[in-house]
């Protein structure tokens, strides 16, 4: 699983613990299953943009909080929105392209 999803999982866990919620309690608030919360936190499942928006509402944080939340990633929410719903092969292609662009530098 990519580092982005590991970061997202760590942030979900951090916010859940900080707010005193168990995985079961968070799952109830999300109308989800505790296993889903566990799999997000371990980066075995990828939360959708809609899931991150809902988590942001529950924790009182912007969606960008899940992927760093700093000013170094101002397009993070736009990127998450753009990739939401992509099938896994398409998502992998986007990731490969982003890595290629980062490696080759600006045009």
C-alpha cells in the first residue's frame, strides 16, 4: 500500500484516539463496520473521499488533515477528489505518473 494511505491510516488512528473513540464507536458514527476502521488504520483498505469528508466532520478537521494538512500540499483535496472512484489499475497509473513527474522535474 502506498505511503499516502499509511499516512491516512495513521492520522485516522491518531484522531480517533485523541477524541477518545474506539474503533467500534467510530464505526457506529460512520454507519460502518469496526473491521473497516481497523483496515483503514492499517492501510489495508483505502477510504474514499466521501469517507474522509465524513471523518473530517466527526473529528472537526479539514480533509487535508489526513494527508499532511500543511501548506505544502495546497492541492491535496483537489487531487483526492480527482482520484475518488478510480479503479485500482487507474489509480496505480496516476501514482506511477506522479512519481515519474516528480523524478523528472519541471518541464
